[in-house]
C-alpha cells in the first residue's frame, strides 16, 4: 500500500533528483523525520514512497505545476522550487541553501527547464530557511545556472522581521556557517512583506492561498494550491508546521505553544484530508495520514 493517498507525477530523472541531494549533518529544529528529496509534477499519476519507480520525462507532461525539492544545509531543510509550466515562472520556497553548490543545483534545475525565477516565498525566517538569501542576491550566473536571481523579490510575513534581523546572532548560537558569511543577507528593509489583507500569492497562472500557521514562529505561513478537480489533491507547502509524525518545535523564545495549538486546530478543521503536505523537514505526507498517526494532531480531531 502506498504511503501517500495522493496523485502526483515525478518529472525529473534520477540524476536530477540526485543533484538536489546533499550529505549534511542533521540538527534538530523539529521533532524528527527522515529526508525525502523529490522532483515532481503535480496533478499527474501516483508516485511511490521510494521516489524512483514512477519517474517520467517532464517534456511530455502538461501538468500546471512543476516542483523540485532537496534537503539543504546542516539542518536538512527542504528547499523547494515551484513553477507554472504555462508561463515558465518559478519561485523558490524557503531559500535555505548554505553553499553555492546547493543553490546552483536548484538554479540549474530551473535553467534546464527554461524556468525564470521571479520570487522567493518564505514560510518563516528561522536561520535554516533563509540561509541562502545572501548567496541568491550575490550569485553570479554561469553556463549551468543561467537564471537571473539577484533582483527577485523576497516575500515574508512582517511578524518575522525581528527573527530575520537576528540571523547572524542565531548562526553564532547554533554554530551554523554559510558560504560567504552570515552578514550577506539582504537588508530587512529590502524585503517584501505580506500586507494585512493579503490572502493569496500568484505564480504565473497559479494562485496559492496564504495560510497563517503561527506557533513555531510568530509569522509562519504556508502556501496552499487548491485542487483543480476532484481527482487531484490540494498541495500545501507548510514550512515547519506539520511534518510526518511531528510538528515544528515550540520551545524557542519566539515560539508559542498556544498559537501552535490554535493553528493545528484550525488546519484540521478547514483542510481537505487529501491535502499533500510538503514540510520544511522530512518526507511529504498527507493530512489524512497525519490525522491517523501524528500524536500532535490527536487533541484536535
């Protein structure tokens, strides 16, 4: 029986998936999970938990959303690229790559598919999720990564501003290093903050709902792409909210267990059980599976 009650389609070759896999030392910003790098086209056929048997060519697929992900930096944070196949516009979700090798693997993936990077969407501003923003703003393109990346807007919730500003100190606290140094991030004044009445993000022809999920971090959000038909699952890029068998930690100074409880309660009440959750750490899962097996969701069922 497949682990995932979803319908997705793998688009990249095994080599492309391997390009997004990096051997890093694990550190805990959540409550456990294994890694599952994946490159996929959404809304096609089902894929296996192993990630290999249903790999198909992206050239013959007409799915509206293309995706790639891989664990980056010492915290094994899942960095994502999402792309509208119709307009070739792409966005990075949580730019945590702490080396040019990691970042260039994602840029190369976009180049090979003729995608244009148009934005960076941040679920929150913890150090493992923003470590690559300095590299992205200063990276020079080459023949393998011909993607303009220095002037793309970076979107973040305004409640994450102070956490973003504390990046150098947090790196020192965790012994976390970034190629090029920890003082290369764009200024917090140069970011684009979600407005109070903003509820969606647009990527080409695709519209994602912004889902507030505070708790792990005060301004954490997720991005939800609703299903276009009854046979397709919604897709949720959730950062450090719900992970397979786990949730984001709430013992940081800026975390709130009460806010996390409220976010979890609201999420299980309003979301389709078939929703595919792409988390900040660990493998993809579904809300249906987590309602059955995740102990942190049980009080809200």
